[in-house]
């Protein structure tokens, strides 16, 4: 962009003593998600890029205007930009225009825009709006009333669709552009993206092809290339050697026409009150200011959005190299924010005065912190303390994603298994998961594994769809599943009837039915995500798209091909009986090897994400010489784990369980080795994502010895499964060819008198599987996955004598009279009585105010134990048993 007449660099004669005010802004990039996404999900997909470019670019994510209907199994509505089938996908759509204009005026301005898929069309729409705004400005129009896009410097399009062949694309766009697309994209043909790039952006067009399909850049090499290109753009937009050090001299009465009247008045007031402390930063628009705080070692930096102060607040940040100032950064900014005026009122003077006053009032504290932050902090860490920017370029936290010491990883996983054994988990579970306490637990089991391990078959067998159009696709080749399948399934929960006499137990009827072994069925959600391949954390296969899908899960079932017929890529190699007998040179895979590399992929996904941000953690550790600074360090470290649907409390508990000291956290974290971060991640993975292995395909002859060998190593952490047998039994039961009790053995199968000969023949092949293993294992593996999180099973009753149940107002299949113990709720571990009461009210099974609660402790004598509101509902020793609970309120249950 050519400087305007009013935009002059600060003269050399005026630059003395202004170096602390110089400011080289980061690029600001507006990010527009694709269809069936949100700004938050798109941000997670780009987390590697945002971390890589954090030092020179800031990414802002917004939601599209169109809320899409919930799909089956979704909990949050996704968004889009245009209605399905819309013929005109441009800036003329009022909803799209309003969203872009609002983002620009309140969050902007931005140097660039990044769009993915349908969001690319929205990015092109923003470019059109930018062209119009710049045209009005060039013609001498004020353009403040419609500044959307003004100052836009570049556009990035990934997986961008093009208008139909022959349709007009409109006038070419002159902005520099960067285009990412893939020949493997099955949603948007690469030819369309290529045509859009050449026709719409004929000049300054850079094209990068990748093999990741319909996805933004996620592999290490693509992220690196993307970040390098953004850094080159920053050099052009904000060069290092800017005239006047990037400071401006604005002649009196000659302001840029894009600066609104209220902004101009505030600038004049600031110049009058703080002539020595104020500096204006190039370029002249948007308005950027630096104001020097007392002592000359820190500045407050302000940026005005186009609509400030009426439409959006100014942005404020603190810049300093002074250790004492940095130690109190949060307090200084909080003091400034406390004086921010309401919408429509200028705020800079009041905010700066508040920060100025805080620094003056705490001069001694700042000086003491600065002194301790030099020699004192270095001594605390056992030697000279280097700045994060001066850390060696080959430091372990500067390595690329593909650079990992596998020996350290394996050592850390072994140690984590000792510290957090599979049999534990209760103490972590209260802090785990995306849901909240005080309502029934909608448990989600995620099915993971390499392609063709049988996940989709297991999904169908677990969810038992009544109609064929709800079945997941099943085929013996990689990536049968592209998008996650989500559906309701069942698991077996303990039933109180197991502790009752046989006559009393016979009267118990579960609203969802019974399960073998004196248990009852309870619902859950099953999520079958696309196949995982080695290198997914680097973007191979579906890469991070697969791994991000896991965050919805409470526990994972790792589906393994126990026959060993499919290789690591999911390609069926046929019979491998030689390998089954121990010949490692034969084709196929060993289940134990498969278990290891899948856990490794998930581990490295988390590890590399955190490692990319480790400089920021070390910086806070370096400054953590006060209580407030130590809190900032803990907040930064533990927040890195919250993106995986875990709480900060869980991350803190895992940190301690891994053997790291909280009181000495600054010294410990600053001295972290690569092994230490591996250990922390491995421990977190065991607490957040308990994994049960489904040794699938036990109906194949090669599976037998492999199953036995794997069980010897993994014990109760694995379950033998034949998803194909379970699916066959259910499919033929719904066709009326046989009857079968889910989860039971061969004795429960009864063929219909008129069953076809083919069904009878196949039953003779399925029967040996059930006779050998006692069941197909589908119900058991889901039950084991739930059990690893140690939930509470609560049967709410209105009367402890008759065991009359509390009923839900609708949706229950039990009789109106309510047979004993008909209903059961699944609650999170360590739930309190108060939280159980809240869950019952949430289900409309109770109303009124809490009075007291009782649990039944003996079914023969009807002995009870009274519980207070804050008591934990069950002792740890009782967590595996069903709880019979009566809650008294001051109103009757509905």
C-alpha cells in the first residue's frame, strides 16, 4: 500500500529516545471456517499453524451466519455461510455481508483473510468488499460508514470451490493470494481450486498442492511452508527497517480520512495531554498508539478498530523488557481494563492513566521484582538464565513435529503406566470430560484403530440400527469411514437385583431391558471415527481431523485386527497363519504392535501441540518469582491441556501424579527435558483417555493364538470380540430368522422354523465362536470402556421399602405403576448428593427443595444410611455397585 499524503515517517531529528516506543505489529488474519464447522472447530484444526506463527501473526476466528440443524449425535449446532443450493454465493447475501462487516468493525481491521472450503467463498466476498472500500477512499470518499475490508493486504484460500464452468467469476482481484488444494480432495476437485486461482487471482498468485484431501494444512511440512509464506507477507507489510523506526509524524489538521471524528478527537486530546509519552505507529490506518509508562521501560499499545468507540472496544497490550514490569503484567492490564469506558465512549486516556498510576504506586515492588528477576532468578535456577529468544536453536522444544526421540517416549509411557495403572482412575475422573456434574452422564465411547480393523462393523453391532439407511458403511478397504458415525448404543450396568433374593429380583424390570449376568442395559453414544494410520499426528490419512474427533469421547475402544491379516495401512494381506505361530517375518501385524502405535499417535498429537508452545511456558517459568507470576505459569501450562476436553484441575492432578512438584513448579518446568514432557503427556493420556482394546475378528482362525498372547500382556484391558458375528446375529434377528439375547452365548440363539438354509449354514460357522468365547464380546467391550471411568449407577426410588421407582415424565417404556427399581441414572464419579439431586431435577423426576437423602445399605433388613447434601454419594469401595437412593424434598415427585 502506498503511504498517503498525511503519513510521514518520524524525522531522524525527532527519533532520539523513542526506541522503546517502536512497534512492529503482527499480522492479523481473519479466519473463515468451512460448512458444518464453527469458528472454534476451525481454530482447533489450525492449532499447529497458529502456534507456529504466533510470534508474527494473530488469527481471529468467527462463526458463519447460518446455523445448521443438529445432525445425529451432535451436541452443538455447526454453521455455514449460505443456504444449501444457493445460486449466488457472494457479498450480496445480507447475512454474509453483516457478519463480515461486524467482524471488521468490531474485531478488525485485518491484514489478511483465510478461508477454508465454503469459507473461501466468504473470503472472496470480503475481498470484493475491500475493493469497493478502497475505491471509495481513492476517490476521496470518507468511507468510514462502510470500511469493511479496507486495508486488506492478502488472501489465503484452502480447498476453495469455484463457480460452475462457464459462470462468471467477476472482475479479477489484485490482492496477493495463497492457494492450498489437494488432488485427493473428494469434496472440492483440485481442478476447480486451480481454475479459481488462475482466473480470479491472475497476479501475485502462489499455489501449494498437498495430498491431505479436503483439509487445511495440517502436516508439518505444509504448516511450515504456510508459516514461511505468512512471514514473508509480514516482511512486506511491516518491514523491519521501516523509515522512522515505524513511528509517524502526523501534521496538524492533516488526518487520514478513514479516521473517524471521535477517533480524531481522542488523538488530539492524547497529543495535548501526553506529548512526550505518545507515539503514532505506521501505517496511519488503522490507528495504533504507543504510550510510555513511568520509568521508560514499558509501553501500553492501543489499536482502534474501524468502528471504535461506537461499534467495538480498542485493543490494549503491554510491551516491556523489564522483568519487574512483566512480573506484574496482569495487574497493570487489570488496572487499565477497570477504567475502560462503556461502548460509545473513548477509553485510552482513562486506561493509560490507571496503568500509569498503578506503576507509580508499586514502584518499589516492580524494582524488587526486577532485581530478583536478574541475579536472583538466575541463582534460583542454578546458573545464568537465558532469554527464551536466546535458547539454542537445536533445543528439544524447537524441533519439528517429525523429530521425536522414540526411546524417551517409550520410557515415559512405561513409567506413566506404573504411576497411573489401568486399575486406578477414580481420583482423576471428577476432573475429566467435557460434561458437567449435576446431570446424567451422556457417556460417549470413541472407536479408534487403523483402517479395516472392523470399527464400522463394531459400530453397527453396538448401535443395532433398525433401518439399513442408518448403518455405517462396511468394507474391507481403508477409509470406509470418512466422517464420524455417531449413534446410540448399549452397555451392561450392575443391577441392584443381584443383591436381592431370587423372588424379589424377579420383580425388577429395567426400563431399557436386562443384560446377561444379572445386569441391566443402559444407553450411551458410540462414535466411530475415520481410520487412523501411522503418521496421523503429522497429517497423514485424515490426520488431526481424526484426532480432534476423539475429544468428544469419555473412553476409547481401540479396535484391533486380532487375526493380523491387515497391515498397518489397513490393507488385507490374506491368511497369515505363519505369523500367527510366531514367525515375525510373515505378513500381517501383531496386535501388541498395533496397540502401541495407535497410543503413540495420540500421544504425539498432544505432545507436538504442547511442544510448539513450550517457549511461552518457559518464559513464564523464567519470570515466576512472585505468587502472581507462579499462578500465571500454572495457568499457562495447565491450559495447554484444556483443549482436549479436560479441566485445568485434571491437568494439575496429573502433573503431581507424574512426580512433578507444584511448590517448586518454576524451577521444575524451566528445567523440563524432552522426557519430562513425554511423561506428563503419557500420564495425562492415561487419565483423560482410558483405552480398552477390542481384539476383533476372533471368528478368523489366525486370531486364537494372538488373542491368548495379547491377553497375557494386557489382562483386563482387552476383550475378545467378533463384531461380524454380533452383527450377523442382530441382522438376522431383525429379519425374523432367529432370536438372540444381546451379549449372551450360543444357548440364547434359537433359529426360526422357517429360517433359510443359508442362515442355518452360517449359524454353524458362528456357533463355534460363541461356544469358544461365551459371547461375541461387543456388549462386554463397551461395558468395560464405561467401567474404566468408574461411574456411579443410581436407582432413584420414592420408597425404600417397596423400591417404587422415580419415573421420568416421558420416554420411559416401563408401566405406569412403576415396577421396583425400574429406572437408573449414570452419574460421574465422586458425585455428591447435591449433584445427584440436581440430576434428578434435570430429568424432572423430582421437584422442590432438598431436605435429606438416604441410600439402601442392606436389601434384607432394609437398613439405610442418611446422607447430607455435600456428602459423596458412594465410597470408593462401593463405586462398582448400583446405589438405591431416596431423596426427600418439600414437594412430591412428579
